[in-house]
C-alpha cells in the first residue's frame, strides 16, 4: 500500500468500530472444509507468514488470532505469523539479498501490493515458488475480476489476501454529487478544495480512465495526456495539494470538499461522519490488491494448504469481519449475512458485481518506468 499510513496507524484510528465487528466466538463451532486430499507426510511442521500489521482477525480478549489457531489445530502445523510488512519497498529490501543469493528468506508466505512494482518483479526474477494447485480447490472461490492480473495472468504464483479501491470521496453536505474525474478537476465550486493522491498509479490511473485510456496498458501518449490534465488542474488552483492518507483529516473536518481516496479509509471515516461518500467515477476506478506469494525456498505445499484454508468462505468471513477491506473470496458475504449483516452489506467491503466490473488494475510495467516517476515527482514538487 504505497504512500498510505501503516496498517497499524490506519486500523488503530478506527479500532473502536472494528473491535465491535470482531466479537470473539462468533464463528465458534463452524464446520470448516475437510482435510481430504491433504498428504500429512508432505505438510511441514511449521509455516512462517509475513503480513502487514493488524491484517487478520484477533480475539480482543486473548489477543490470539482465531483463524491461525484453528489452522494449527486442524493441520498440526505450527504457524509463525509475523507482522513485519510496513511498506513494500522496505520489506523487499529486507528479503532481496537472500533471494538474490538463492538463500531462504525464512518465510513461506509474504504479502505484497500489486500497485507497487515488487510482486511483478518477484515473478520476473524467479524469486517465488509456484502455487501447488493440487491442494488448492478453493481457488474456485476467487472473485472473477481477480483471476488474471497482468503480472500473474494465470495466478500461478499469487492469490489475493485483501483489496482496496481508489475512487472519489466527497462531503455531501458541502457539494452536490461528484461523479467524474473531470468534474473533480474542473468544477469551479470545488476550486481549491480538492486533493489528489501522491501515488501516480492511483491518481493518473483514474485520469487515464476519464480520458478513455487503459491504465492497465500505459503508453507514453496516455501517460502524457493524464499528466497534462493534472498539471492544468494544479496550475489553475483547483487542486490544493497531493496527499497520502492525510486527506482523511481534511475531508472529515470540511477543510476540503473532495479528494481522490482509498475505500478502506472511507469505511472508517463514514463511521464518524455520515456526510462522507465514496464513489467510483463514471469512467471506472482502480483496484489494488495485497497478494500472498511464496518466496523461493518456501514450503509451497504447506503454504498452498494455508491459502486453500483461508479461501474457504467461512474462514474468509471470519477474517473479513475484523479486517473490513475488499474481500477476494466468493461466498464470505453470505456467511456474514447471518453473523454480521452490517459488514456483509457494506458495499466498500463486498462490492457488487457491477462495481467490480468497473474496476481496473494498473500496468505493472509502468510502475518500473523511471521517466514516468521523474515526471510525476517534478509535478509533486512544483
């Protein structure tokens, strides 16, 4: 999640709301998928997972992680769950040396974001193991829109953990509905009250869609068109500033009227301010995904068994009830309808099929383009 607050900062900011959604024992006694087809002799004795902080269900009383506890009991595998991914760049730096040497990273599953260049880089360099799909029947539960990302088109090396959407956030008390990027960048009633994200893949991705271009296949021409449109809005004073998550305070206080935002933030902000809205622009939005990958030397069999486990709809629902990001697993919402209907019906957690069809992924090749980064940084510093 480039440029965002750490998950710990983001989730702790809305911890009260999330804690209410993670009542211990809600899923007690649920019958999870059987272990049929699993060879106990192939299972490792332990599994080490590196993930972002506060990105899995936690029992607020015991501070244990119920789904991890259940997996350990079910399969007899000890899980070492480490919350040491605080940014994609710094985490990649931590494991890059070992991968380049062909040494073990000491991890079997890592979680990295596809709107950073690193998942694609890991695949390109052969730094990740293939999933063992012989023990992954629950891959059938993967949302259709997530099946063929450009950097891993057959999902041979990765599976989504959670996702988020990039779109428009606005204060309905201060403006009429905002439905397009062009409106955001030109409506004089919003002059000086607009912020854009300082991640170019998010902001320019939305602008490319508004221009009729595909952010999944960026060309020099489409990049230039999008950049010039943003430059014009900045020069005119329409755009006040570029931000990371810090737009949230400005939006909540009414210091700005509208912004390019991340859906995960808006779930938290809306809980405190019912005037705040999240919309996907008419031309479409951007989806980013945190993906599970198996670093070279990791236990692909045991890691794949774990992935299959969290892709059981009941397990996914248990995780989702705490995390509240966009769930990649079909059927989790139906489980939550019985246990926590408010989360199940939240369109920022379980977007409709119509909404999912409006979401686009970024071009991984563009994320490597040094010239694009330089032009964007020049605009940010203008």
